[in-house]
C-alpha cells in the first residue's frame, strides 16, 4: 500500500521533524532555505495528503484548490496561524494544527532580555566603546537607565507567555505587576500577585509596558498615539507578540519626541523590516528579527510536534494541538 504524501515548505527545519515524517510518509521538501515562492507552493502541494508549513507561507483557497480533495491536514511549525485561511479549511474539512506552548519559555526569556536591554541602555553602553565615547573611567549619570527593581510592570495579554514573563520578573524585585486582558480574572496570574486593571490605567501607571496579546480586531493597532500619550515619558515599551498590535508610525513619533523613553520590538510590519525603515534611525529602540523562539531545543520540539500532528491525522487520530476552527 502506498504511503501518504506530505509536502514540507522548507528544507531547513530541524531534521528530527523530517525524520519522524519519513518513517511513515513519502516526504517532498522544497529545496531552498527561504520562504517558498507561490508557484513552487502551488506545484509542491498538488496531490498531497498533508502540508507541513511555516508562518511565512500564505495558505489560502488557491493553495487548497491546487492540493486537491485528498488534503487532510495542514500543520504549521509556529504558534501563530494567521497565514492560514481557517474558514476555507473548515469548509473543506481540513484540520489545522500549530505548535503552542513549546516556545513559551524561549519567548518569555527574550522578552525579559529586552526589558533589561532597553531599560538599562545596554545597546547604548556597548556602542559607546565602539564609537570611542568612553572618555572617563566613570561618570555618575552617564548611560543611566531604569532597572526592574521596584518598578511597575504592565502586561497586556496574560496568557501562557504573559504568565511566563511575570514568573521570571518577580525575582527581580518588581514592585507590582498590572495586567489587562479581555479574559479576566486570570487566576494563575493573580495567584502570583498580578492585579487586573483597565487598559488606560495600566498605561498610566507602568514603568514597563509589555505587549503579549494575540492579533485580533480588538488588538489591531491597540498601541497607537493615544496609548503612547498615556504612558509615562520614562516608560519602556516592549512587543514580542504580533507586529500588527502596534501603530508603528505612532511609535516612531512617541520615541522621537520623547513621549516614552525607549522600545524593544521582536515583531513588526513588514517582516523583514527594511534596513532603511525610519524605526532603524532611532537611538532609543532595539529591533530584533523575530527571534523569540530561536532557541535550539524549542525549535526542535516545534518541528517534531508539527510532524506528530501530521502523523496523528494520517493515522486516523485527533490532532495533538488543534487550532480551533471559526
């Protein structure tokens, strides 16, 4: 009996996931370590029973038409699934999986890193030596920033990663953690001491504001000119969630005009961000190329979880980590 056919949209996913698929499936892999072009995706998916994709791949009606009616499952090696047309999948009885939880720790670690890097002006300090600005052995106010001890942290979106960020911040001796979430109360966070407040109050009181929310109609460009105007001029803004929750022109203005102290972004629009984008001209922002889950063990686990989802469906079993359908 012939093996089920799987198409993988990149060759540079961790080998553990590919090896798992090859045990039971015929696996075809796009051969370039880059986001797959549309025509190659359309060609590659034809006649396949399963599609193993990434967040850089737009999976829409055209892709599903090309695949054919035998396509049973789409597994994305990512937490986000905005790139997949779930309505079209539902209409065709195609199940969809993602890789939640796996990257929680790595994203939380990076978020705390950005809080420290931006608050304590680590990039400015490192660059000062390269620029020859370290003239005196020590100066009392030179390169002073804001630390986490006795600070108020505001977390917008207190899901798994928000809670993991809070857990890591508490040992720094923060004064309090405020949170805003459309779902509340969130008992695990409140058991750790978090206080629910309305969004505007969080912005006004926080020394550090951390965006940890999903992208939705409610959160799209939630952080805009009005939001930045409510923050303290000494506030630091961090976003490791989704680029679309920030109005980037408004963030640029807020940083350039001193409405807030600094910002750190691991997600933005577009991705990749052009090197000549106006955000890159600001001295008080740290920009990272979407590396929140770029930790070896996390990526290996993501790759194998996506493969396990594919194999589960092809075996006639439920998905391990299903994406809820609309």
